[in-house]
């Protein structure tokens, strides 16, 4: 098989043809990032999403960003609340609000909603965390605000147990588990309270509006997830970072399943989070290994989850050797193309794994091509942010 027969130009008809080639219509179409902060990939993503909205009935977009901060963006695109500059600053984590492609996406989604009755929705799928994690205050108090009747504890007790937020969001706890509050008596009580609040939500769900129920469920799973994460922040065993990595992806996967319940959505996150197999990462003298959010989502959604990895040809001053997958794809006649990854796995013979000089770029693993549905490939000196 000629490698050219596995690819097509990356455009609207190509995206639609790719969707038709899948065994089932996906509820979640994951578009992975081989590297964060690549402007061309963000621009290509925006074009793909516009086509999916206008031609394929997609109405939701999800991104690897703080799920609670994402509510600011969702409010803006659905109601017009807030100025765009403020929304970009307060609505994204990880520095993603500074991305011109993200700004253009939010602007376009708001403009679309102004002209259509059926609204587009925006979701963050990451927890409120980096390697450290935020206080569970916002999630717990917002959940309490949506519930009626007697609560598991008074607001005063909740505030006392939470204490100052900087006790939770301590970057020092990343390096020193003893600096974490996650296994204190207060944290243990808060885990029980969070569990009781989620159970109370189940009993009151029929009396809530669809919007309040959706947000209450988000607050509930975020509070529970954060308290679990903090618990393992305080762990001093060698399993600590493996468990923290797994918990982060499990939080992402729970948010993905909630997004999937709204119908077809495009999801934009790192390849490592969206891939179907276990993630691996060197970490000091360890190699961490855990199931990715994509693998967990597929365990629940089966064939309704599809994954497009991204890959680059020349990125900055890093050109792929010709015997790597990226090197072979660079010989195709298009600067941007969409590749059928499973057919590509049949077409290439013994490719060499690419070793990139850019530590932030994750090359395609030639041994894993058959676990990917497709590849969005960008060539011609991709600029690195």
C-alpha cells in the first residue's frame, strides 16, 4: 500500500469522510496535542470544530483546562456574560487563555450562539490542579448553594474545616508530602461531607433544573476528586506520583463522560491524556504508568469514542529523520493532512521511533499506530510557542 493512499487533505470533506469511515458515530471525538502551545494546531482545530458544528451537528467543545474555570467561558458564549479579555483570563488554566487560537474559538462560539437558537457549549475537563491542587472550597460551597434542606454540616463548620485556601494550594506540598493537608483530620471529615453531599444531590436531582443538576454534578465530582487528590498528595510512598497521575486522568474521564451525555463533542487535550493505552512518563528514578483519560472513557463508551492524534513534521529546528513515521508523512504532498492511522500501520514497514530534541514534543509511537483512529499531521516548520 502506498502511504499516500492512507491520507487526505485536512479539510471539511476530509473530516466528514473520516467520520464516515468509523464503525460508529462518536460521542467524543478526541483531537490530541503532541505538544501544547502550537498555534497552527489550534488554528486547524478551530477549522475542524467549525466544520463539525456546521455540517455534522456537533454542539460541544471540551478542552484540557480547569473544569470550574470553564464555567466562565460557557456563561460567556451562551449568555454574553463578561468581556472577552476577562473571560480569557479567568476562564482558562495552564496559561491557555493567552492562546490566540483559543481566543478566536471563544469569539466564534459566542458569535454563533448569537445567531442560533440551539446553543454551543464549552467545557473544561481538567481538575482545578497543576501538580499541586486547589482548595475544594469553590466546589463544596457551590454544591451546597444548589441543595435544599438540612446539609451534612453547617456553613460555619464547613468554613472552619476548609480554613485558609493557601493551606490546600501549597506548591511546597508537591515536593514534600508532609506539607500537604490532605490526610489531616479536617480533610478526612471533608471527604465524608463531600460523599454525603453527593448522596444528597442524588435524592434531590428530580427537583433541580437541567442546568442546576449539571452544575451540581460537576461540583460534586470535582469536590470528591480534589479531596482524593489531596489525600495522595500527603502520601510518602513510592506509589504517590503514579496515583496522582491516575487520579488526574480519572477526573478528566469523569468530565468526558458528562460531556458525552450531551451528544457529539470535540475534545482537545494532550495526546497522552486522550490515547487509548497506558501513559508512561520518566519521573526521577521512576517510570510512572497509568491509564489515560481516553482509555477510561473508551472503557465506558466503547466504539463511541474516537481518537485523532496530532503529529508534526519540522517543528522549530527539529526535523524528523526520513525513516520515522513523521519523516514518511513529511513526504506527502500536503502541508496539512488527515491520515487513517490503522491503514498507515499496515503501509509502513519497520519505522524508527523519532527522538525529538524538543522535550515538550511527544512523537508518534510506531508500535501504537493501530490504537489510533487517525492522525492530524502538520508539516512545514511548525512554530513552537
